[in-house]
């Protein structure tokens, strides 16, 4: 059954005869024209009169369009006309199709029937073109390009290239800062390396100088751990079990003096929790924000974080993006997982020497893996 002619208005069709095949949008007769024949717009400035009965017709899309099937050269909303082509619907011109939006549908007008807006002054015309021109490659776009942090306007490809260059430059600065920090730590007589495990109810703390001299190596009992030998009514078995479990550990009252002496030192650790200052009831120990080795090493690695906006995040402290592709970082995390605090501090010392004495790696960029389409 043939499609009624009026039902084709606003549709994108392919029309064929034995001699010719054309693709275009079906338009109604021109307003105030004597002819009542339909028209077929095949470009923004070319159309033909159209008698559906003389053509073999295939409807390709419309009259309700989405982003992926809109013939933008032939149909446009009012906003598209003004922003992209500086045109507007002519007097008496009616919409012939609709464009799907988030909150409904916007009317679409045949571009070939629209009229130009008033001509801009030379100054405004220059500004209008500048907002649509990429400052890096010179490519012109129909819509204004977004204005980024730098104040410049870039197309998508150039924005990514500029972001890569910006990250590389900033990362080199952060790498240089990490190297200076590591040199300063090794030359600071007050610097101490500290770590502990996550054991409970006794936690193993170890503190060494940057040269490897052991300052503290002790398993500290939780402050609420009560020795049954001091409690009335405890059985010999309970006392023996406690002594076996906490053999070689010390309590807060025994270690407070040593910990107090560390309070004036410069503590260097893998992350802030390595001081666990809240673990002690009477002494507060803290690693300064700039003396966290994991953050310094992550910046030294030059590995870029994921880029979700126009730019990579500026490399600065505090830094929360760990570099999973940087071997020294992952190797040290493996050593932390092992129950050997001495080996961990040896590794920590090695990382500080690495940053102080070796050239920083070339900054690398974050690339998303291509996902196959369903």
C-alpha cells in the first residue's frame, strides 16, 4: 500500500526512477506559491518539485529525528539555525518535523526556506567566527567551541593534545620537586622512617634513620589490653595464655618515653596512617603532608591519572592517584603486604634514594582502552 503524500512531509527519503536516484527531505508546497506540488530538498540550496507517484520511495528517517539520524544540512531547529548558520524561519514558515530532546521535542524547519539574520558588523562577525575556530589547528565548527581553563578554544582532538602537553610540562615540574624533596630527606639528620603493621591487639612498630640505624622495633599492645595477672580471680591457664599471646610486646606505659622522643623528629612514611598517632594514648605522632612517600613517588613516576574533563588534574600534593604501571610503586606495596617491617623500611629507603639519585621517567599519559560496541 502506497504511503499518503502528506505523511511523507518532513521525512528523509530515497526516491528512485529508472533514470535517477536522489536522497532528500520532503517539503510541503512553498508558502503563497501557486503550485501545490511537494518539493524535495536534496541540499541546503537545491530542491526539485516532487510527485511521489512517479518515484519509488524508501523512507530513511523522520519525521521525528534523533541526534544520529538528523540530516543537519536540510533540517534545523531555531537554535541550530541561529547558532550555526545565522538564519531564522521565514515569515509564515512552519515546522515540518521534530527533533527529540531530553524533555520532549523541538520543531524542525527546512533550511532552504529560511532567511538570513541581519548582517553583523565587522567586529562582531570576527568575534562570531573566532568562537567557532580552533586556536590550535584553525578548524572551524558550526557551534561555538568551549572555552577552557587557559582561556583558549579548541576542537576535541586539539583539546586532548593540549591536555597531554600540559600534563607533560606540569609533571616534569612535580618530578623535579620530588627529587629535591628526596635529597632533602637524606640530608636531614632529624628524618626518621616509620612503619607499622595492622595487627591487633598488638601492633608492630619500626622506626629507622635514613642510614638504617634502628631507633624503635617493638610490638605495642592495645591500650585496652588487660593483663589477667593483675585481675582478681584469673586462673593460671588464662595468665599463661595471655603471656604466650603477648610475649615480647610492650604496653603504652613502657613505650611512652621512647615515643615522646620521636615527637620532635621529622617522620617519613609510606602514607599518613603509618604513624597511627591515635594508637597512643598520651603521645601524638604525625607524618607531615609533604613527607608521604607514596604521594611523592606517584608524582615522581610521571604516570597521568584518568582524564575525565578537558584537563588532567594538576600534579600537586596531596596526590591520590596511585600509578599501577610504575614497577617501584607496585613492588613496594607487595613488600608492605609481607610481614617484614625491616624489609619494608629497607624498600622505603631504596625508593627515596631512587628519587634522589636517578633521573625521573618520561611522563606518560592515561589512555582509555577501546571498548567494543555491542
